[in-house]
C-alpha cells in the first residue's frame, strides 16, 4: 500500500499529530507513506512528494502547524493560474491531480482539512480517487463530527487572552471588545467567552441588537462593575446589518472576515460614554502546541483513517461521534455547516449566568 497524505486550508494545532499517527500506523502494517507538500500543490505545481517514515515524524505530536505546509488557494477544481500580465484566473485542474496521483503509484489518499478541503475530497472521490478525510479546523464547523481537532487549542488560547484582558479592563474601567475567529460559526467565541467570564457574547448564530449590548454594560455600571468584556465572533452581525469583511472573495479563495470588533466598540463608546478598546486575536488562535485533547483526537483520527483505508472505506471522513471514532460518508458532510444549536445546553448556560447574547 502506498498512502499519500495532504494537509489543506488553514493550519490548526494537531495537524502534525495526525500525520504522525497515519505514518506510524501505516508503517506497522508494512505500508509506505508519502507527504504531498503545500496542499495539492506538491502534485500540481512542483515535485513536492516526500517519503514519510518513523524518522520523519519523530517528536512532532506536540508541534503546531504542519510539516507538509498548506495553502488555502490550492483547490484543484479552482486552481489559481497567472497570465503573463499578472492577472489571476481559475482553472479546473482536477484531472491533472488524479493523473499525478496515479502516476505516483499511490493506492490511497488521506486528506486532512476543513469544510473546503473536505468538499474537494468529496469531489475527487467522485472522480475515482480513493480518499479518506480527516476533519481539521479551529472553527469546529464541520458536520459529521462532534469535534474537529484544533478547536480545543484555539479555545484555550482565546480563554487565556480573555482572562488577561480582565486586568486592563478592570484597572482602567474600560470596555474591551475581543474579536475571535470561527468564520460563520460561534463555537470558539461561545466556549471561550463562557470560560473566560465575558459579560457579552456575540455569535453569528444570534444577530445582535447593539442597544441590548449597551444595556448590559450600563446595568453593570449601575451595579458598580465599571468594566465589561465583550467577545464577538468575526462572523457575527447586527440584526439590521451584514457580516464585516476585510477582503471580498478573490480568485481561488474565500472571503476574509474581520472588522466587527471595531464597529461594535465604536458604537458602545458612542452610546455609553465608556472608554472602549478592541483586540483582534487573529492567527494566535491557530498557533502553538495542541492541547492534550487535540493531540489525542488527532492521533485517534489519524489511526482511524488508516483503518478506513485497510477496510476500503473510501469516500468517508472519520469523525468523533459519542465516545467513538466513526466513518461518515463525505456526501453527508459537505455543504452542511455545523453551527451552535440555539437550544443547546451551552447557550442556556450562558443565559443562566446572566451573560448577554445581544438579543
Ligand atoms: O478556518 C480557520 C480560520 O482561521 C477562520 O477562523 C478564519 O476566518 C480564517 O481561517 C482565516 O484565514 P486566513 O489565514 O486565510 O486569513
């Protein structure tokens, strides 16, 4: 068996643990593993196929990032090409990818990625590529699994940041507005906002009324609490507004979200008269060593993906469902973002703790 591994989309803590798990469990079966560098670019644009054995994956479980490199502009169905004039355009190079896969003599592909990469995996599987997906993203927005690896580490980083912001907020009687990642899902913001004792949590799932946010800050003020912490997901939007974008969709990539914190902060300062500052935590949420939870989940996913190959269960994704790692058909995963359910216990916990969700 010759197994190729690719990591696509944004990096997330735990990617290297998956790679190690795949390589070692393949090795002990007598199989060979190969890493495709920079998403699929190592097959499409340059000779980026590297053999992976035990020496190559030694001591990487705790390392952030991916030893293979990644890109979020490497969709083979919408590959970014450049004319001589410098102008960029998209080209479907999926046939080239399948041909390169076959020419390399691979028997199976393990693709580690988020919703975008899993959609690509699904489409490649429909073209005949024997592929198994592994769900990765700090956003935790992939269906078919209760958790993606990377999420727990991002929440830990965000919670620590919120904890630290309390010092300045309280010492200076300020409102601090923290913008967190997650695209159109509020998992990171809800979990870290709750754990970090935020006073207001604004999620994409609950369009907010800024007056309700200001009411919460005023009522804290009246109760002698002269500071407040507001956490806002990058994909959150006011009831009468739209999601803030840093950059519109470009060739071969997706919209970049961002800017809601400064908008919220300006309005809070204007309506309440409280000095208000912002923090955009950004890529710190993707960095650093994976938590114990993410390491273990990543190792379980990696070995489960190899077992799926052994059983010929192609066109599936491994996922955490209940206490077990299960196989979910990719067609049941793609095109269905997993959002925070509004009737979830965690949302109720926030409300029962007196946290404002802006509604
Ligand atoms: O999907 C992971 C993620 O970090 C999102 O939370 C965020 O919106 C996006 O990637 C940022 O992507 P980039 O690194 O390309 O700006």
